[in-house]
């Protein structure tokens, strides 16, 4: 799908590199079709040495070489980046943004451009095991949608949604998700150390238990509650532990945490859209009802 498609990465940090590596690893294009831009020449040398791609510290020069322009800078620098490349973007370009919290309307306005894909990846993308939720504008052609899907598959799985509103939900569930999982893993490892295992052994037990449970859930096709019941003998150890987890409000805490992340994501999106229009009236979620 990407044969002879020229890809430019504006911002070539962790995610930019993960995408370059994934696209090349899947033989979607040859390195000659990829241009990376980044402010640091030293970073450019690293990418050229590792992947043989083209590099320039000049975003405008990079964009001029592109069919698909991937925006992979941090949200704080995006407004300036958009201003900088605006005149170099042509109507035939597809803009693919992975920038968290930046709405399609803000990118469209910043670039005066219509064909835009917006995505929410997550950190396991760095080993091609991520999941990315994405959407697009009506101006994106069928061919460009396939190109976007191919690039995103280089980061792991992808889920297309029609409504941009799902991007804030995805931010709270899968985008922020690795933070919840890592905290859960850390807590289990610490509990193992509390019992008397060495940290190294506790880590092995927890990581393999997590991985095995995920693989088992995927392969068995059973509802997760059925799988949980399978390890919960009457009057047994799991029943005892689960009682304590429910009593401690684990489900409620998780639900509230994810709801709070969702509210925060919507707020950050509102804020960046308002700032682009010099509007300072957006309320912080602390002042909103978090139910
Ligand atoms: N990491 C994730 O798993 C993840 C998940 C979801 C979404 N995202 C989104 O992905 C985007 C990139 O994240 P990341 O983790 O790859 O960040 P990162 O490693 O900091 O990469 C951003 C790169 O952009 C460069 N940069 C800074 N100013 C620039 C400019 N004016 N023009 C071009 N490049 C510029 C930075 O260079 P310097 O370091 O020299 O400043 C850096 O190399 C963010 O918007 C983030 O919200 C990331």
C-alpha cells in the first residue's frame, strides 16, 4: 500500500523512530522514501546510521519531499510547527497526527488543510505491540486511509473510529492504559517482595502471570469473568483475595480513574483549541463534576 509513498516525520523522537522502524521492518517502503526532521543534527545522524533514511533539521524542506506528513512532535511545540510548515503543505498531502490532545480542527486551522488523520497510539508501539485508535476527515481519500492504516499497523494493532470523540475515550483507556498496567504490576511485585520473594523472582512471577493470562484470555475466547471463576474455588485463596479487592473498591477506583483521565483529555483538547483562538474561558476539570 505504501510503495512509492514518500513519508516525512516532523519530530523524530521515540514515536517517530518507532514508526520508521516499524514501516521499514514490514518492508512497506525503502529508506529512500522516508525523511525525518528534528532540531538536533546529532539525532539525525543516529537515524541515518540506524535506518539509512533521509534527514534534515528543516521541517519545511522535509515536508516538501512528502506525500504523507506524520506530525510526531510534543503537543507544546505543535502550534509553532504548524505555523512553520503551513505554506509548504499542498492539498494532496495526508497529515497524520499522533500528537496527544490536538484536535483535528486545530490542525486543520493551523495548516489550512483538510485531509487529516488523528490517532491515539500507546507506548508498547515502541516494540510494535501497541494499539492505536484513529479517525479521519471526509477529505481523506480511500487510498490515503489505506496508507494511514499501513503506517499505523507498524505500531501494532489499529482501530478505526468514525467519531473524533472516541479519541478522548481511547486516551483514557488505551493511551493512558500502560500507566495503569505498570502500576498494577509494580504493586504486585512489591506484594511479592513483602511475602519474602527476591525482587527478581517476584518480577518474573508477575510478568509471566500477566502475559500468560492475556494470552489465555485471547486464546480461550471466554468472558474474563468466566476465566476468573475458573481460578476461584469455593472457600479458597482466590475467593479470599478477591473479597479484599472488592471490599477495597478496586473496580470503582479504576472506573473513577479512567473517567478522570477522560475528563482531563477533553479539557486539554478544549484548552488547546481555545488557546489557538485566544479564548481563556475554558474550565479545569477540578471545577467540573467528576461522577
Ligand atoms: N510516547 C508514546 O507512547 C505516545 C503515546 C501516544 C501519543 N504520543 C504522542 O506522540 C508525540 C511524540 O511523542 P514522543 O514520545 O515521540 O516524544 P519525543 O521522544 O520527545 O519526540 C519528539 C521529537 O520532536 C522533536 N522536536 C522538538 N521540537 C521540534 C520542532 N520544532 N520540529 C521538529 N521536531 C521537533 C524533539 O527534539 P528534542 O528532543 O531535541 O526537543 C523530539 O526528538 C507526542 O505528541 C505524544 O503526545 C506518544
